[in-house]
C-alpha cells in the first residue's frame, strides 16, 4: 500500500470554497494510486464560534488562568473540529473518509502540556482504517500520553504531526500545503526579486526556519531528515509543484547540486542587543555562567551569543527586553542595551569550507551603506545584526550579491 501524507494549514480549510480546493488536491493524491493520510490545523479566527481564540476567550472569562492540562483539552478542540468538517467535505465529494483525533491516530507524547514531544507513533489503528477508507483525516497539533491525557505539541505542531505520521507509515512523501508556493530565496515582501526554490536540503531549510522563515517548522524538518522522508512545501491555491526538501541523490531520484554557496536568506526583526562588560575575567569568577543561568530561569531565549573574558553580548526578543534588563540588574555588570535591531542571515550548505563568504557579506553590506553591529556564523549560515531600518536594504543587497534572483 503506497501512503501519501498531506498536511493543510488553517488558511487552507477555513472556508467552504477553500475546502473544495483541498478536496481537489486530495483527488490528485488518490489518482497517484495512494491511500492518503490528511493532517489538518485549526480553522477560524477570533470571533468565529469554533475558533481556538474564541474558545480561549470564553474560558478566560470564567477564570483568567487556565491550568496547562485544561488548556490542552481546549486547544485540541480546534483541530478536531477541522478534521470532522474536512471529512464531511470529502464524503460530500464522494470520497470515502474518516476522522481521528491525534490520540486515536496513535500519536503518543510525553507529559509536557502545551509543548509536548512525540515519543511514539502507533500505526495499527490507522493502517487498519486505511484498508476500509481511501482517506484518513487526522487532527494535527495533538496527541495523548501513555496515561491517556490529551497534550498539544506547541508551535508548528501540525507540521510535526504530519511528518511523524509519514515517517511511521513509511510514506512515499509528505506534502505540506500552505498559502505560499513553497520555500523562496527570501521573503518576497522584503525582496520582490525572490524566487521559488525547486529543491533545498533538510539542513538548509532547517537553518532558515530557525532563523525566522515560517514556511515549515524546524522540528518537522528534523524528523523528515532522520527518517529520510521527502518533504514537499506547496500551495493549496496554485498548481506550482512547490519545493522538494531532501538531501541529495537517492531520494525521489532528485539530486541537489551545490552550485551556489548561498541558497536563501532569512531574518528576524524586533530584536534587542544586550552588552555586559566588566574590568575582570567574567569566565573565571563564574559571572558568565550566572548571566545565562538567570536568563534561563526567567525563560528568556538568547541568540547571537558572544563571550570574551571581559564582555558578553547577545540578542533577545524586544518583547522580553525590559524583563532581561531587570533579571540581569543584580549582576552589577555595566550594561549597554538597546532595541531597534534585526537579524539578517545568508544560508547555504554550499558555503561549508568555502573561503571568502564572510568577506562577500561584509563587503556587500558596506557597499550598501549598512552598518554591521554583530555577527555569528556556522557551517551553513552567516548572520548579521543590523539596525531595523536597514533590514530590507540588507536583504535586497545580499540577494543580489549571491545571485539568488536567477
């Protein structure tokens, strides 16, 4: 039995007309001779009677604080509603379908409510149902613990559900449908010359996702890479073939050629920089350790970290900026901190071991009149901190420098 997994986001299933387009994509999958597993996200926005935001508002009117266990119970409703409605649409179109919650589909998680991790996928029930039904529709973003408690998987949870099911069922491919045509060389809102990438490696798209690109969740990419399941990002609303995420030859007969050192660009805006200094060695007296322990205890994520004997610098989200300053006040270190920055990154597996990429980045931004505040790098990305007002100019300049427009 050939199995194809398709995932549809909330924008794809929100209205009856959009669901008709989803039915069309499902028919295309059936024509390939596959049985289909369809994973759906919650539909609707604040004000719609079935929307997750509406349900949260209703619950918080009774009590402003919701315990994590009950919060997961509530959040799971949105995807279950989508699964049932999508199943109804398929049956109306003459397609034999049935709906399952995440737990019924065999998604077993740990007990970390609102941020659970999948620890096992039991495939017996879903495989049995696939002998009777052409399509099994699964509520994404959720699972159950071994004790039967409902959990949710956090941001990007439906992507993770789809890829985990694809890996467990040995699917021929996982297709993630969204409202964009696939993975672009850059955000087209920032770089009008951005183009669709036909192929990209797991590591590159994972880096881009971690660096701010929101096309697919990095955890889903990690699972696909581990299982070597081809992952395709495409639009519900166009006939584009989308972007195939794979890892060179041997998968789907596709070879990814490393002819460019940079594959794409990513960015994160609304960040703040924090610089801590002292006239002593902060590593030797334990102060550096204390700084990061305090931030961790407050649940504040830091990035672009640089530590030297008398200086520590990093960035945080602007939304946590004041909190970070307050947390670090007790260290008695000299603090130079400011909002108004953005992180811009070039990403490409082809830059590994290639000299001169950093020089090209610095030269490009210098020629564009853009100051670099701070940099970090890895084998597959170089990230620069710039002023927020310089972000779009930096992206356009780098896109041209590395020939990403064609």
